C-alpha cells in the first residue's frame, strides 16, 4: 500500500529527538465516466458502482445535448462537450478524497474520442476507451450532428488514420499512462480500422491492453456483451488501482495492434498487452 512520510521532532526530557511518521495514503483514485453520443450517464451508473467498490471515487455525468439538456441535441458542438468533460474532471479532482495523481477517464464511442482529447488538457493516469469514434478536425465549433452531413465519416473510419492528422490521435501519441482499448467485433459504426488508429497512436503508453468482444455490435445490444465489457473494464481498473496502491503514483501531465489471438473469459479476445 502506498504511504506518505513526515519528518517530525519529538519533545523529550531535556531536548528533542527526530522521528519519521509513516501513514497509509488515504486519498483514493478517481474515475470519470464519459458516455457516448445519444446516451446518458445511466449507461455507466452500474459500472461506476462496481468500480467504487474497488475503493475509487467515481463520477458520471450527462453531456450537454443529452438527458436533461436534450433540447440542445441538434446544436451542441464538440467544443461545448469537451468543456463539459473538463468541468466534470475538475469537480472530481476537487473532491477531498481524490488523489489528483491517480485519475482515470473511461469513455465509449464519442465519449472515448473526447476522453483522448482531455488528456492534453488535464492530468490523466489511466485511459479506457471502448469503441472510440473518430471525427475529422475540421468543424470543431459546428454542431456535432452536422458533422455527419458535412464529413464522410463512414469512409474516414474505414482506413487507419495517421496520428498527426487527428486531434484525438495526437493526444494519444503524447499519453504516457496505461491504456485499455476495447473493440466490438461486429461494430459497423466504429470499425476495426478506427480502433486500430487509436491503438497504433498510443506509442508512448506505459502499458497497452487491447481486447475485442466477440460478436458484439457498437452499442452492445446483447446483455452478454454488456457483461463482458463490464468484466473487462472492472478487472483492468482493479489491476491499475492495485498497482497504484503498491507505491507512489505520478499522473501523466497534458502535453499497432495485431489481430486478436487469445481468449479472455470466453467473451473477449486479446490483441496485445505491452509493458
């Protein structure tokens, strides 16, 4: 378990003596969950409760244009949603029990895209991306819905995108923390090439874990696939949190996968796990 130490003076008869007070590090890792386009925080509440059981402070939230602000669905931009994410991060980081050097961000689809960009704006130690979507850099201030009319995102996502040609991928190249990337085998919205773009971009990651959920579609419509994702995410976070508690943790400051080969819990396939 991580500890912190304080050098102290102990008053004794006739003078003082030196001492070192050693105590467990009491602050907890923080985990920020970012839902996908058209979703809501409801999709992550059950998972957040499981992760909280690992000894983490978790935060879920609704992006502008969703849930209570659904009226802005047609007009909200990526710029506004990124501001939402930064604001949510800051709330989590200010929590008195959160270790600011041990914050994870977990994002699905559009939320994964925003999560990657966040790492250039705030310190993030761990990044977990499920079916992370790709968008062209142009039109950052335009309504997000308009991008699907103005940009040929279907073809854009069918080819591996060079990291220097995309804001989210550039963020991944600079990220030095631990990364989990999860792909759905039958994803028609975020195909294999788009996921590979993210995996390939994480060239400086401390570790890269890549998984494919067999038979799953983009939205994980099958309950079995939902359970598989929850299992992969919680187990990975448990490993990360356990490692953090074994010693000091330093957050990463802002600044290619092969074909799957091994079964994981009967649901997912491992692509690569690199030190």
